[in-house]
């Protein structure tokens, strides 16, 4: 059991004490409308096409020519070119494609640290960002992960579908060990359509947080990392002889906690977080720390200011 295990562990095996029944109450929903309005104001004047990918298809905006091949549709032949140059060329057009936003919520057991506040916070952030995406007519998909993809909400569109998002998120329960690398391999295999991949996680991965992010990058997704943190993990407030356990594997170890040990622990915890931020920065991956002590709507506004989510 290493320091990462201590990050994930706790002094007691307490169950999640807070219900999700009031997670998306009326006050929360009122804040969603405000955030959607702010998002439109922040990016006022930008054309909707800038938020969408483009591909060649049968749209209305001319893109290019290509040579006619037997079996091609005669309706797209450019007869003006044929009259001038005696060549059969097909007209290609730009087709707008809705931006796909994937929300990947880490629902491994470490997200239930303490009273489950990290997972509750992750659900609120996911719901708020999903609502902004739905309000902008983007296609939204949500998956929950541990060492695999556990649950999946199929793609949906339009802000009226936010209640489908609420129902999906409410039923998520923390379970399993963290392996973002394996989970993201499954995710990219299941989702061939590329898009924005918002990873919401505490990033406590014994195999290395880098693996999951790199799987997304190498498979042409655009990762956006929301790092869920809790200051109680940095300073667990333990002292004396305690029994530590890994909440994901169940491994236990007796440890004597002294002020010097806590000081070293806090230092390494800080270095770990700095390593995550440095990794994302050097690879131009948008990254934001989501401290559970910050009001969720304030955090969403920070996401807008950070850039990389609204395009």
C-alpha cells in the first residue's frame, strides 16, 4: 500500500451518508438556466458553425471537386466544368455535423471518499456542463467508469432532455477499482464518432493517470480534464496508530501517523497534483481543478473562462 492508497483510503469504512434525492433540486435547475445564458453571452457573436465539425457530404456549401466514378450520382456533376474543360467532375459540399460531447464520470470507489461528496460534486458538474451542451444543440453522451465502462447514457440532444441526464446520474453508485487506461480503451472502441471528451475524475489511478488521457488523445478525441479534489484528502487529520485501508482493493495496513508523516504526505500529495497539471499543460489538454468546497456554479464559470469546452 503506497501513498496513492492513502489518498484513496480512509480511517473508517463508512458508507455514503448523503442521498442523491435532492441533488438536482429546483435551485440547482434555476442555476442551470443562468449558466446556459452566461455561456451564450461569453461566446456571443461566434457562428454556430464554429462549434461544429465539418465533413464532406451533401450539404449546401460548396467544398471541392473530385473526378466522376462509375456509380456516382449524376445530380452532383458540375456541367459548367464539363462544358469548359470536357471533364466529368463531381461537386462536393460541406456538411455541418453537431459537436459530440462525451462526459466520462469516474464512479470508482475512491470517488466515495468520506461521505461521497466527490461523486456528488462530479454529478453536479456533469449535469451542468451537459445542460450547456444540450442548450447549444450539441449531442451529449455520458458514461461512468472504474476499470471499465460501467454505465452508458446514449446520445441525446436538446435541453429538454436534461431530466434524462438527471435520472442517469442519480443511479450511479461508486464501485470498483480505478484503471482509466483500460476504461478509455473500451470507451474509444464503443464510440467511433470523435468529439470532446470531458473526463471528470479524482485521477487516483495506480496504473498512472496519464494512460487514460493519452488513449483519448491518440484516438483523436479532444480531452478536457476536470480534476475533482477534496482538501480533506490532503490533510486527513489522522494521528497515532491507525488502520488504513484501500477503499478500492480492500487492502489494509497498520500505520503510525506522526506530524512529520502528515507533513511528508501533504508534500507528496501537492506534487502529485502539480504533476497532473503539468502533464496536461505540456500536451495542451484543458485542465481545471474542481475542489468540492467551491460552489458548482462558480466552478462552471471557471470552466468557461478556462476555454476548451465551448467551441
